[in-house]
């Protein structure tokens, strides 16, 4: 790789990284705000909130990476064109196809990143989110108990909490336990928190009073305690997690178990998800080729690039939207899968043909005449002479 190739390669990857981080950060924030109730209503810590919401980042990067690459290539080509570097390189013997080499190398890096995310990292993140969410919702204290309400965990057990504090601390706890027919226990505590270990789940109460009313006795027994453990293991729910399509690794999609209940129920979604994962690293090549085909041809600074930029955006997003449509239809039939492969590979072929032939995309003359007439009418409307 020569010095020019390294310069273009570094510029493209730097722009790609900047765009990827920016877009991913913005979209991640919008997604994270939807789960803000994880802290407010379920009393989870900020670390738990950030940990769970950050696991969705690989899935976002998987979708955003091809788009970020397209923007990075467009920015690099526009920078080269603005500084007339493309024309100088073309005059020095660099054909458009030769100029595409450093962009191809950068696309290979992005494709490897996307392949790893699609095959392992994104499914692993979604799997961890589901398991983590199951652990949170499995706890009866985060699933049933609501501040200010009496919750009956059993026919003879009632618990109420006044509020939830940061860090999972419960304040103002009242427990009425009548499960033992020979006695009734009432507990009032200022604070408490859930503690889980190998023996079970416990509500550890701090600074409170315990009243025990025994059958046959007139006066209750009153005990003041500084710390008291109330066993909640009986009310813990099971934590079995059923993995969906998005939580499956590539090899699990490629060879699912015949006894998998999800596969038996929706085999078409396994097929669609498998080919989406296989096509994920191919889309960056299609985006890169199409973007360069529209913007990589040498042209003077007097020639407008706006139409080429708009055409590349329409071509790239049209290809991706058609891919999404084929992916949805592939759930019912394998035919759209073949159409999706043909469409992506065909776009790469057409783009390479345009690069090799040095095709320059220009707006149709009729469109330019219509634009000029429109500009002239606007100029006359505001009382200014139209410029040629």
C-alpha cells in the first residue's frame, strides 16, 4: 500500500469511526431513555441501568456501520474533489478503479467488524440483556411490590413498602405474616434490602420491631431488632430463559436443533435471520461500491456533485430498504432470499462496471433546464435579474 493509499485509507477509517460513534451514541441515548424506569420503578442502580442498555450497542453498530461507511467514503471523496486531488491523481495515471483500492481496504476492515458482530457479539449482547432482565423481573420485590400499596404474596402474607431509594434500598417496610396458624407476626422496619446467596433470597430488615401474637396468650411479644432476615426464597420465580431469534449465534441459526421448540414454531424466521447474518458483511461492499461509483469519477470544480450525492443516497437506501423487504418476505418463502442475494451482488456488479468504465453521473439536461427556468421565475418574482 503506497503513501496515497495509506492517506486515503486512514482518512476513510477515521471518518468512519467518528460517524459511527456519533450516530451510535445518539441512537443509544434514545433507546436508553425508554428503559429509564429500570431505575425509577424497579429500584436498580445506575450501573445496572448502563450495563443493560449498553448491551444493545453491538446490535446498533451492526445496522449503522454500512451507513457510516457510506458517509465516510462520501466525505473523503468530497474532500479529495474539493482540493482537486482526484483530478491530479487521475492525470498522474490513477484510474478510478485504481483509486478505489484504499476504499476497498477500508471496506474490508468494516466488513470484518460487521461479520464478527453479526455472528457473535450482537446475539451475545441480546442474550445477556434477556438473561439480566429475567434475573431482575424474577425477584418478587421488584416485580410485585409497589410503593404505597399492600401486596399479598400469599393468602396469609402481606407486605407494604413506603418508597424505593437508590441502590435498591426499600424504606418503610411493613410485613403481616399469618402463615403459621399458631402465631401471627407483624414486622415494621425503617429500611431493608434484598440479599441473595446460595441458600436463597432474603429481605434483610434494619432498625425495626417485631410483634409476635401467639395463640392462647393475651399479650404479644415485642422484639426490637437492629438487623433481621426474612426468608423470601419461596416466592422467587424461576429464571428459565427462552432464547428468541435475535439471541441466536450464527452457528445456532445455521444448524438449529430439531427439538428446539422455537425452531419448530417459526422455522421461517430462522432462515431469514441466518441469511441476514450472512449478508451483513456484504452490504458494506455494496454501499462502498455504489457510493464510489457515483462520486469517484474525476470532474472539475465547476461540475456540481449534488446530483451524484443525491443519486448515491437514493441507490444505497433503496438497496437497503429492498433488503429489509426481502428479509421480511423470506419468513414465508425461500424465494426472497435468492432475490436478496441477487440484488446485493447485482448492485456490486453494476457499481464495479461504472467504476471501471469511468461513468460520470450527471443530471439529465431536461432536469437542469427545469431547474434553470424555476430559478429564473423566482428571480423575476423578487425583482432580480436571473444569472446564467
